[in-house]
C-alpha cells in the first residue's frame, strides 16, 4: 500500500473527460496516477454522481491522482463539494480516506468524497462508471 504521499480518487465531474472549471483548477495541484476502483455503489444524482462506500462486491470506477499541494487543493475541493468549514451542515458529501486499487492491483489510501444523504435504489448506476450528460459543468 502506498502511504508516503497523499492521493485523491475522483469518479464524477472532476474526471479529465468532463469539462468542469473546478477540474481545470485542480490540475496544477495533482499528477494523474492511474485509472482506479473503489468498493462501493454509484448513484445518479442528476447533474453529478454520488458514491456510497460498501464492501458488497460492487465497484466504482474513477481516476487516481497524487496530490502535490494538499492544503490548497483540499480546501478548493471541500468548497466545491459543499463540505468546507463555512458550508452549512449537514453536508451532502464528506471527504474520507479509503482504499483505492489501481489497474496494476496496487492499493492506495486516498481521499474520496462520499455521498451522505438518502439514496433511492432506482438511482443506482450498476456499471459503476459516471457518464456525464451534455451540459454538465
């Protein structure tokens, strides 16, 4: 398990394939490592997805990044995800450390934003892969 550096796992609107201003602001603070997976379920919340962690044999696919400037990046992303110190509670997302596995089978302890609210089973994305609809910002 890699532990001497800090990592970030993204699975939704911050992925490289999504045109997102915050994703572009994130790029100078990270280095792309690999495609990766995390144990959990992905839910379609409309304009963005939500990850719920669980060890039920389901996986969510995303991207793993090494964080170069943790303080600046995590403050920016906490605000974007609505879980910054100034955001009203309860937060929709929370930032947690969880185990993420890259495509070579290497495990990393990584920051990930996890959805905290109720999910309807009909929102589940069985493939575990976020496909943005047109116009997602």
